[in-house]
């Protein structure tokens, strides 16, 4: 039981120090997204909900992101919209993930 508590404490500390803003869904975003890239990429990105949704689809279709249950996807989008969102797309901004600046997690 002590080992489980230590693992949970360690994971909570990692999420807390990730740079992701507090909010409902932060732990799910951290767990789903940092398997492939660092949280810093999320923190540095600001997109509309529509563009975040398009980005998730792009990551699923081309980058190996697992299929997300609709309620999980909605929670992720709610979190990203609230903490990393824009009111609307700027000049139809496309996903930064498709840019050559995107680098996956080098440890993966």
C-alpha cells in the first residue's frame, strides 16, 4: 500500500510541476498528452476549441494518439479551451503540431 501511495504522490508532483494550469481535466490532459510530448508544448500553444479538436484528430490519425472516449475528449477540450484557448481562430490558424517546429518527446 505504501508503494501505491508513493506512486500516486510522485505522479501528482509531476502533474503539479508540469506547468499546466490548474483546472478540471489537467490530470487527464497530462496523462494523455505527455506520453508523446512534453507539457511545455501544450503550455506554449493557444488555439480555439475548434483548432484543439482538429489537432487531436490530427494526432490520432498521424501520430498514434489513441482513440479517446467522447467524454474524455470533451473534458480534454474543455480544459484546453479554458486554459490554452483563444476566442476564435486567428486567420484560420492551423495546428502547430503539423509544423516543423513540433518535436515529439525524445524519450518515447
